[in-house]
């Protein structure tokens, strides 16, 4: 039971990290943006952007693997509710405790 909550926490954190990391990554098709924007797009700024983008890609990949493993583990450890009560008997039950208690 505690393991499921820990795994769900890991799922939530990794999913949020993936979303935020992907949003911060620079796209490959900037068009005229470097010409107009200037600033960080100068010769010296491009090195920092490339390094940061490379780190973000690496951490996004790691977070994706952690997310996929956590989903797989949650799927494996979850109880099989179909074997507890047959599907056609659900309507006959009067309370939650009859199903899971």
C-alpha cells in the first residue's frame, strides 16, 4: 500500500518534470528568431543554450524511463479486481466493503 503511494508520487513528479523540461527545450526550427532576437543568440550565448538544451534532453530521457518503469511496476503490483468479484455481480453488491473488505 505504501509502495503504491510512493510510486504514484514518483509518477507525478516525473510527469511534471517531463512537461516542464520539454517546454524549456529549444526547438530546432527557429526561423528568423536568432536574427531578430539577438541577446542569447550571439556567438557566446549559443554555447550556453546548446549545453543547457543537451542537459534538458538527457534529463527528459531519464525522467521518461523512470516514468515508464513506475507505470510498469504499478501495473504489476496492483490487485486483480476482476477475480475478487465477477463483473455481473457488481450490481448485486450493497457496499464497498463487500467488494474489497
